[in-house]
C-alpha cells in the first residue's frame, strides 16, 4: 500500500476506535442502569463483552496501520 492509502485507512481506523469507545461507554451505562433497576443484565453484559472484543480488534488494526506507516516513512530504521 502507498503512504496515502495507509494514512487514509489509519484515519478510518482511528474513527472506529473512537466510536467503539463511545459505544462501550454507553453500553456500560445501560448495564449499570439495568442493574440499579433490578433487571437481568446478562444480555446487556454479553453485548458489552462483544463490543469489547470488537474494540480490541479495532485497536490492533489501528496499531498495525501505525506500524506500517512508520515502515513507509522510515524504511531503513528497524
């Protein structure tokens, strides 16, 4: 990939990471509210765990793109 393409992908990946964090915060609030109201939170917690797994993948992808950019910008420095 060219530097321009990777930078574009990195921009998207950073947005996914930021959006994913917001989703997890909202879901944690939902879990807390359900718990306070005495509801069964199993499904909400399972969904939160799913979001956390996705977030790990988003972060890993972002990190790989950042490393790829470093390799393109400084190819001889390992």
